[in-house]
C-alpha cells in the first residue's frame, strides 16, 4: 500500500531513500547530503510516497513543490519528480502529482509550471495526462560560477 504526504522531519533513512530517487532521476548525479535534503524540506513542500506495506516504510517516490509569491498571484514550480525503479507501472507519479496539486491549492497557487527533458518518456506521458500543456517559451539559464 502506498501513502502520500509531506516530508517534514528528515531521518538518515529518508536521506538514503531520496539519494536513490535522485540517482533514478539523474543517473550519475551525486546523492544529496542530509544538510541538502533538510534545506529543501525546510524551504519547499516535498511530497513523498511511502510503501507502508514494508516495516521501514521507505520513500519510493517524491516531488518538490516550490511556492512562488508573485505580484500577479501565487505560482508554483514542480521539481524533482521521481519514483523508485522497482515501482514502475504502479501509478506512483499520478499519486505524487495528485497530492502535489492538493498541496498547491492549499497554498493558493493558481498555476504550476515544470520542465521535463524529452528523454524522460514517463514524465512526458504523465504530465499531459494530468492536464499540463506544453508552453511555447524560451528557457534561459546561466551558470553563475562561470562569470
């Protein structure tokens, strides 16, 4: 059985589980430290999926909601949507996005945005199914360490 909720307190087991999810999302990326996970949990809304049928109740999926107050209303950004490879085909992404939408509404968010690399087939199938549409825009990025 899968339970969806907000991660509020960070344990060593949570850090290890999230490290596995980061690796599944971006192979070769280093795993975040406890400090990094705690910083994200304190600053944003981290939605998690736990497998409660296992005694340890591991985190098997996650999504981060970044709440952005703007002059024109509340906006949100979705980041770090990932599920453990062992749980493929079990609609974990759907459950994470449903919970994320619920939390976003509770915070008065009117619009959500996200990006998804074309190579991520699962995400590019999930988001349109959940009502997201491609937005014609230019995305600019700068590496400040290179300036």
